[in-house]
C-alpha cells in the first residue's frame, strides 16, 4: 500500500478509535500530565502541518512538502533544551520547531511554517525565499540542511561560545549554552558530517570546550537507499571522546530521557554528545516521491505501526493522563486550526520583484564601512617587519610606466604584499578583539609563505590558531564564530583546496542572510593563497586560476590585490564590510606576488607602504592617463601589463592600465569610464578563457553600451602543469604585448564624446 497524506491521517484516526484505557504506569516512568499533553500537541501540530503541505502542493498553492511525519519524537529533544540553546535543524525537525516556538511569547509556529510552505512574503524567517525552520527569538538558525552541510557550522558555533565569553565578545547566547544539530542517517555518511564530528572530537581531545549535541534522526532511508539497521551505532558508537546515547524515536519518554542526559552532559562537561534516534519515515521522501516504487508493503505497514503519535497517545492513555477520545479531540482541534490557517495564508502576498528577493542578500552601508576602516590611529609597525631590511628610498616605477592614482596617506616602511598583509592583520588584531585568524599552519609556522608569521606569538593562541587539515572544518569554524559575534579571518592554504569545501561558502555562508531575511549573518573574510606563476614549485594544486566557482556565488565579495598598499587597504575594507554588513568576503592573494619587490629588475618598484586607507568595494585603480589603449587586468596581470605599457610608451602608444581589484562586484563604473576614455580595451586575464574573468568584463562593457574596440588575451583552458610547461598555457607578457599592438593598429578608437 502506498501511504499518502490521507492514508496517514486516516490510519491514525482508525487506530486511535480502537485504543482503550490501560493500567496506569508507575509514577517513576510517567511524565507530568500537562507536559505530556503539550508534547502530544506539538507532535500533532507537526503532523497536520505535513498533511497541509501535501494538500497545498497538490493544489499548486504550496511549494514545499518534505515532511517530518515519523520524526515527531524530536519534540522531546526541544523540551530537553532551553530556548537560548542555539539549534541548527534537520528538515524533518518540524515537531522540534513547534515545541521550541511554543515557549516563545507571541510566536505562532503553525502560521509561521505555513507561510513558508506557500512562500509568502510575510514568512517571519525567510520572507518567502525558502521554507526553512528558523526563528531569531527561538535561537533556531535557518538551515536547508542538505547533505549535513550545517554540521561544520554547528561545530564552529560550539567552539565559539566559551571563547566569546572569555574574550569579552558580545554573543547572542549565554556562556553555558549548548548547540544542538540534527540530521538524517543518510547524511551521516557524507564527508561533511564525518569531518564535522571528527573536528568536534579533535577539539575536545585537546581540551577545547565543545558543548554540542549531534542528533541523528535515523529513519533507515536516504530517499530510496536503505541504511543498515546497525550502521549508525557501529559508525559513531565506538568513537573515542564521543558519548553515544540511543533512544527509540517513536517512544516519547525514551527520547526525553536520552535527550535530557545528552544535554546535561554537553552543558556540564562542555563535550560533544551523539544522540541516535531510531525513527520511521511515514510517506515518501517528498511530495513527488512514491515510496511504494521501492519499498514493500510489509515495510511500509511496519513503519506505520510505529507511528510516534500513536506511541505518545498510548503512553498518555496508560499513564492515565487522557483517554483516546480526549486525545483524538485535541488532534482534531489542531487539525482544524492548521487547515483554517492554511486556507488563509494562501492569499498572502508573495515576493514579486527581483529587488525584493535580493534585498537581504548583500546589504551594503559604504559610509559605515569607511568609518569602521578609519576609526583608529595607525598602530606601530609590527615587530616582525620592523627589523627587516626595507629600503626607505623612493624607488618609483620607470618614468614611462603610469604612476599610481592613489598615493598612500600614511608614512610607513615600504613592504612586499605578504609583509603588508601580515602588518595589517597585526593591526586589526591589536585594534579589534573580535578578530580571529586561523587555518592550517597559520599559527606556529606562520603560514606556508610566512604571511601570518609572528602573529600567534604576539596575540596569543586564542586569537591566532592552527586548524585541522580539513577545509570544511576551517570554513565551518568561521561560520560558527561569525554567528557568535566574531569577525573570523580563516585561511585556505591554496585556491585549489577550497573547491572541496565550496558549499560551506555557497550553501551556508552566502545563503544565511538570504534565508533569514537579514536576521542572521555570518561575517567572514576568507584569505586564500591563489593564482599561478610560482617558479620552481607548483603543478595544478599550487598554481590554480579557478575563480569562476567563487565569482558565481550571489552576494560574495571577491577581492584580488596586486600590491602591498592595495592589499592592506582592501583587507581593512573587507573586514569592516564583514563587521558592519555581515558580508562574506573572499580575499585572493596572488602567491607569485607575495615576495615580489621589483617591477623591473632591481628597481624595488613593487614595494609599497601599507596604509590605513579605505578602498570602496567595487572601486578600480588606474595607472596612467594614456589615450590610445586601456588594458584591463588584475592580480599577476597588473605588473605584466605595466611592463607592457612601458614598452608601448617607447613606441608612442600611450596606455593606461586598469586594475579591477574587485572581481565581485566588478567595478563597472570605473571600467566603463576608462574604456570610453580610450575607445580601445584589451582585457589581460590570467584565468582561463572559458569561465574566466574576461567574459564578465566583456559582458559588463557591452551591457553598459560600450561600442569601442574590444579584445582579450587569457590563459588556456587547461590545468596548469609542473615546471616550464606551465608557461605554455598561462597568460604571458608577450601575449599581452602582441594583442595590445594588434588592437591599436587594427582599430580606430571610439571614445566617449
């Protein structure tokens, strides 16, 4: 028999009608009568919400029907926690949501869930953008919870709670809070979940407080793929350092007892606990899923017999709390309310413009960001660079090379890009107690390239620390600490390494303000060593030009500084954008330029003094005022293009070089202005021809109405090989030079009039 919504409701009613009063249970086994009825009502509300979602979907009035039927035992998990314990929930945690929100004055979980189902703009958590379980008042952080993607964030948040208190950071949750994170049995097999649990245990093993309850709601199915009955216990039960507790998710007292034990352990000892709930899934995975296509009649019937609502009803009857008729009447009253509310919310307005949809995605307050960047005096030079031999001479580029348009506003020793980043991180750590710097090899070693050298020694292991070799955990730590009030600056060691964890940026970081309508945010500045042109080292893992996956994420800021002064100012801007607007920033640091001193051999023209300037997001930098050609570039392309400009100037071709600096959002206004100033544009793009930056630059110019000459020169559509072979696929100066001469000789400029 296929079990649809009507079958489930009818089966429950039919079974309830046949229940009779049983002998009262011993008092020691009983739950307080009022409390037991409250939990039954929360479970019933969740069940009726599932039924309503299916009906609305069938009528094409609702848009989400992954239900919680069979998982209603998680109401007892909510009951074991406080409302100020942050929760990151599985998409089948409907009863948890109802029970938690019932304890919030003025909250209406039934209406809130249904507003999400019909994608109404009045949905109080997402504003009609997605149906998620979330509530700022109830400390429920909205998650889509696909493939356990929220587990690294939960680990990061548990890590941050005690740390925030000890560092005086204003955290939304109290010092003794416990983080709860629920997920399914199929998701427990995903590398994200396995890595998150491992990260929690690794932290706890080192004595780091980790007040976290993992709740695995095991219904034995991953859509149609069964989970072996003993697999979760075998996979997680024997883990050293992980307290494993199990309960029958269809037995309310059993769940409540296990959940209370789990929470007490986590709260008292600040350790991770794994709570395994054996549940059932009643109905298909989602509205379009017909489970009879892959499940036998006997299996479906066996699950139906374990219906947790029936289990709770039987318990309450046996405990003498109520008889079957009274419970069925309560169930029906809740059903009427859910149906009436569903009939009302379908008439609610929905988001009807792109502007309304996008509104919470990328908030920006440029004046406040500028004020945050410049709010303190320039600190003293960090000790690591003060003793180094830095030339104080004013070694400027050769006279034929265009001069920078933005002179530094502070007097400081001139540095390499790597030194300037180190210097700026030190100043930010000294000024702002909310800043954290972390990543693999970031602490003791000071980074593979020495960029964080000395910071741990000066600011302590609570502010600058090493992490596991797991990019998902690194980013999860950033997501969690950002929620707790920090401004995290995680480091990903190489650009190629971020791709196995990109969903932590795309599916978790970038979506939180979107799914919460701006009520939650996760500020972060992800530093990534990237791009190519390393000499004597590399291959495609250490020389990587794959930026498309990052630039494609809505709302994420992507910055690429090319020289020391820009690196310092742009890093400050990113940190302030994270703090002020909760923005997610990716700061790409060109490895090949880390220690570069010279533009031309021996001139030290690529050294610059780090400044406390504010560079607005989306503001380009121009070198020179040439009227014959604009070379648009970024990163390693900047010095290559400046050297090209020097050679062209010797032949009377006057070129300006535009450093984009920001790849998302592109500096569209500056780009168009300098394109139209010369009427000829060459894009020198070190990324790949397909999916590279140049495609977006072309599109931005064409969309803005640019009608002049336009050409591009890029790296090849190839991975980067080891050794000298890399030069055959990477953009080089000779290619820029050839393309520049070609566009100048073959086209007439179309300048702005």
